[in-house]
């Protein structure tokens, strides 16, 4: 199958033959970029299950790179994503990998950012362009990219979660869903809050000043 037929425009919101392997893959790359918190300059992309077996024919590799470049699923430049990345001096390599008990359409990003940031992200494309981020570094999460999301790295201490949620309540920001994952009791933990509204910068500043808060990342929803 030639490139022109693989990347026919199927509709107003996606380029590609498969919503899971192309539109979903673009969204996974875009969300990984948001979680990294800066422009990625390179890294390793590990394809699991169906992504590894049939992804090349569906253009999954192109779609993942397109998302990392900040493209949307309907971007007509998706077929040239790898060439665009190389022209910008970005270096991404692909591997096949068994990531364990994950959905067949799963990918692991090992990304390096422009200012030295690093993140390992595991996400799945579960159909119809819908995605779920399953892991960030060593923490289990569940992020779909539908809501403004806070990702907070902190020490697992009594009352710290309450302080964060009190700041949101005071700002009249409603929490749609919340998850806390930790290495072990008293160790570092990751708090994920999906909210109905974007969190104001002033609230983020106050959160970052809380004791034992190491990082607060505000992620806007995917388009």
C-alpha cells in the first residue's frame, strides 16, 4: 500500500486509515509532549502488541512523531512527520517491546526535552481516537486528555492532598477525577487531578510553595 492511500483524508478530524493506529497515535504523541512539559528533542519509542505488529502499515510511527511535534490528527503534514523531525534535528528511534499487561495498541515514550527534562510515559489507544495514559515514570495513572489536568509530584505526607484540594476549592475549581499513586508509604507520590476548568497561574504558584511539593505540571486538554 502506497503512502498516498495510507494517509487518505477520512474525515474532518483525522488523517489515516485507522482511528486507533493513526488518530489515537497522534493524540498519544501530543499528550506525551504535554506531560514532558517542553519540546522533545529525541528519545526511544517502544511499540507494544498490535502497534508493533501492524503499526508500520497503518502509519503509527508517523502519527506518534507527528503528535510529539505538536500536530493534530487532521494535520496534512502527518505523512512527512519523520522527515520534519529530522530536519529540525530531532532524533527518535523505534523499538518493538513487550510492555506487559497493556492494551494491544500501547506505546512507551522515553523522551528527552530541550532543557534537559526527561519522562517515561506509557499510553494506549483504545479505539475511536480515544487514548489513556497509563504510567508516568514509575507511577500508575489514568489520563485521557479530556480535561485540564494537574500532575503533581510530592512527598506522601498526611494532609498534603487536602491542602491541594483546598486551594482548588477556594479558587472554585471543580475536580472531575482524582488519583494518587505512590512508590510506598511516606515515599514520593504522584497526584493527578482532572478538573472542569483550567487552574489559574496564581493557584499554581501557591501549590508550588507548599512543603514537599516537588513539581506541579498543568496540562491543557487535547484538541
